[in-house]
């Protein structure tokens, strides 16, 4: 197994552990909504610490339900992943194209020693 394959396997196991361990260890038990977003948790903490706090501004768009909010977040994540995948694909394609062009181009020494080409002496 190559070094890159070992590193990729370790990273995959790490990601799986990060996803499964909180659920397996029951880190969210005892809470009404165990895995709420950071915004909701921050709002709850602020309202506990300072009940008379008023936000500076309100959201431009408030989704009608939590499902719509989740769908919009998933759409945003998918678009971001698509942009990143496109960027890395273009970058890899350019690198492969440059390598193929360099391999197809004759070497400078090979052109000088090619048969039928007069040798020039200085």
C-alpha cells in the first residue's frame, strides 16, 4: 500500500470517527434539541445571560420552517462543494495538460542530434 493510500485511509477513518463518536457516546442526550446549530445555541445563551438584549438587526429573509432552512443550507453547501470541485478539477487538468505537452515536445538536445540535420560548429 502506498503512502498516499495510507494517509487517505487514516483521514477517512478520522472523518467517520468525528461523525459517529458524538452519537455513540450520547453527547446530545438530555437536551430538547441535541444537535441544534450554533446560532440557536448562541441566541439561547445570550437570552439567559442578558434577557433585555435586543439584536442590532433582523434577518433579511426568515424561512417559513426549519425544513426549508435546512434545504437552503444544503443547497448552499452543495454549490460551494461544486465550485471547489470545479476549481480543483481545472487545476489538475492544467497540470496534466502541461505535463503532456512537456512530454510531447522534443528535447532541445534531441533536435540538435536528429539525423538529417546539419551539425553547426562555432
